[in-house]
C-alpha cells in the first residue's frame, strides 16, 4: 500500500505502489490507477471507507495497516494495486478479474478491520 513502506518482497512485487507525493493536487488518484494487468486483462477495483481512521492514535493506524497488509498478502494472486489515503480515510484496491474477488476480498478486510465499509453504488432500477 502506498502509505506503508514495510511491505514484504512478494507483496511489493505484486502490488504497484505509488506515493501521494507523486500526484499533483489537481490529479486524482483514479487517473493513476492501472486499468489492465500485464496480460492486457481489464482490472476491477473497489474502495473502502475507514471512518475517522486518520484521527486515531498512531498505534491504532499502524495496527489497521498491518491487518489490511495481511489480507492483501493472502490475496496477492489477485491484487494489482492498493492505496490507503489517510487524508480521506479511503482504501482503493485494484484486482485481476477473478470471479467473486470484489466481494470476497472486501469481506476479508472487513473481518480484520470491522470499521471498514465498502463503498458501493445502489443498483439501478429500470
């Protein structure tokens, strides 16, 4: 994840890291997130809100980061990019097209970080 430099080597290889300092104020994160993997397959992504995380004590933030990192390591076969923006308390994850991953992975994060919430759009009604 972009805000944590203690990633293990296998995870570092599987997740594209970017630094918020690389982005200018006018450039949103979504404009830098990969849209396809090395084989050209389209990626999916999801966002999770972790309310009030940045206002928590450093030790709590570190614990949450460790929990998220452990989940991402378990799913490194599918995770291509992860970024935690503490300024807005949002985790953005891009994943390979693995059936069910956009439900399974957020559920695994929620299991380790109960305050996390999946950002979703309600279904359209015809």
